[in-house]
C-alpha cells in the first residue's frame, strides 16, 4: 500500500478542563487553509455547545472510527479527524484505517451558541487523555468549545510543542473522493424514531463472528412498520447493511438520539452496495457511511474515474474552484449561473474537485459542501492505478477505435491491446462501456470502468477534441474505405 507521512504540529495538546464550574474543551488545530490562506494554527470557533454530552460522544465516535480497522484488525490505524468550519456549522470527519467506514459529525447552527463560526479546514488533535476526559463527561453543565488556539496560546507559544507523525495511505485520500461521489447518488430510504432506532441498533452484532463471516453475503434491511427488518435478499425497498459490526461507533450516542435515517441507492441491483446511517442528535448529526463490503475500502470503487478522464472537467473545476467560499451548502444552480456552465458540467467539476478533497457531500442536505483537506491535491489522481494504466495504454497507441460506416452502423466499438491480449470494448445504450476483460466480468461496472474502457473513453474524447472541420470538398468525396476501419489513438488524441 502506497503511503506517506503526514506531519501534524499543534501548539499544545487538546484538553478538557474545568474552570468556575464550566467545562472548557480546547481542540488544538494543525496547519490548514482559510479564506486568507494557509495558517499554522487557525481558530474556527470559541463559544458554547448547546448539547455538551451529545457533542462529546459524537466527537468520540468520529475518533473511534479514525483509530479503528474493521478489516485486517491487527494493523495500526490512527489519524486525527479533519474539521471544517463552514460559517454556520462545524464538520468533523474521519476514515477508518481500512478505508471502509467514513464518519462525519455535523454540529449545526442550533448546536452552537455564542461566537461566530469561521471558515477553513484543518486537523484537530484528539489524544488519549482527551478521549478519556470526554468519556467521563456527565451532567448538563455548560461546555465551552474552542476550536483553535486562544489568544494566550497565540502570544506565548514560541512554536509547536506537540508534533505527530501520522502514516497517511494514499487510499485514504482516494476514499474521501469516492465516498463523496457515491453518497451523491443516495436517497433517504428509511427513518426511525428515537426509540425504534435504539432498539434496532442495539440488536446488531458488535463483532464479526467467525473467520468467514465477511464472505457469507451482505445483510439487508427493509422498512417494516416503524422499524427495520433484516433480510438476506435485496427485496424492493431494502437497504444494504454490509458488516453491521461497523456501526459500533453509533453506540456512543444512542442515549441522545432523536431519530435514525438510512440513505442508499434508489434501486438495489442484488449486489452489495454502500449505505449511510445517520443518527440525529440535538443540534447535530452523526453519519457513518459503510463501503459495500468490510474487506473493500472506498478507495477502489472507481466512481470518480470518469470525471478524472476528461480534460473538460479539469478546466471546469478550475473555474468552479474560484467561486467556492467554504459554503456549508453548495447551490449547483447558483454555481451554474455564476460560472456560465450547465448544471451537469458543474456537477462534473465538483466531482473533480472532490478528488482533491475540496468538496464533500451531505446526504441529509442533498447538497455538496466546500472544504480543503490539508493534503497534496494531486496525489489521489496521480496514484489511481486504473487511471494511470488507462493513460499508459493510450500513450502506447494500444487503443484502436472502430469507425462505423453505413454498412456497419450500430454501437461504437474498440479494440484495446494490453500485454499479449486484445480486449473488445463496446458502447451500450446510455454511453455505458462494457469490456471482455476479467474486471468487467467480475463487477459489471459496479466498481467503475476497467482500464480498457477508461482508455477508450479518453480516446473518444481526444478524437472529438481534435477532429478537423469537414469541408464541402471532403464531404463530397467518394467513400473508398473498408466496411470497418480501426484508428490507433495516442494520448494527445491524434491519429497515427
């Protein structure tokens, strides 16, 4: 697994203290981006939490996921959560070490009391002493929250006194992008009251039973009256629950739950799918999004490949990016009007920005939100193996587009040479590309296009971009070609 080391420097450790009967929760920030540029220790909020216990346990749940691995549990996992201030709310995000669970705590405007909320994104220190202190928090005493250093820390700290070296796998970065694209296709599938939510979640297993449990097939749940009923088949209206033990972190907040909402794809195909499980709390929402299988992280889903393969989306993303300003809800219609792009192209640009961690998606709001992950923006794209392989095939001239004539009218086809083998790629209704390779046979497009189909998609776009304008003389020339021609295409889109 490709990984690097992320250096997180904090002015001091985060801590929970008490002063004059009021709890003081100080979350220290590392370097991050704000509207004025990069700051070493940005401050995003200083005020009170409306529901202190619920907020403390919600933050612990996000930290639980950051420190957990639900697959290959013997390996180490730890990454401080990311916090984004959106002007009226705070979002705390994390991924599990195996990249199969994405957690987010949204502290909404009604959950914050006091000061204005800033804008920007950074990591926050969640250390073991802080976790222990948060878990002991009880009662309804006021709790003051500070995200970022206070004035004293800013004026007296000579430099960072706490530094963490965190192994950061590249698949985590790709996971942020994939989760955003996948959840953008979710609908609300079920909603339970607080009592039914607690009853249902407490019946779920907390551990995987047996070495082969992950391979016995996914569990599905279907709305039944006021609750959810487990089923082994994806019947109409069912939602996939892959690896129910991965919802353990929700147990932290059950005593404060006001409802449970479940989001998933509109029409289950029979195969396991991702799903988002949201517990609503007073002034907050805690959401866990599960990958389709416990052994299958979000990073390999391939949902962003189509957006990465087009130069048009790259140019659109550059345009749209300058219009973002840490909005808690991005209005695609407004972006379309301001940018002059169609709503479809705006959504493609947002997908592209998501691959750099600059855009997330909130299923509850059915809207994108702006954030800037403090990571190298190009890594997720550059180290996507299928995208890299597709570009290599195109550069090697391995893609041969079949040019249909009047005698061979029908779907577009292509041949792709990969090693010693040749694969046939065919375009079906709706522009979906199928392939004769083993990847397509295994997944049928459920995990994005294979490298051959992706290379063909890029070749078609390059050919369209470089196609000469047809003149009257060439249009009148007699056809002398064979019934079907093949055209090798290079990475620049030229024929040769």
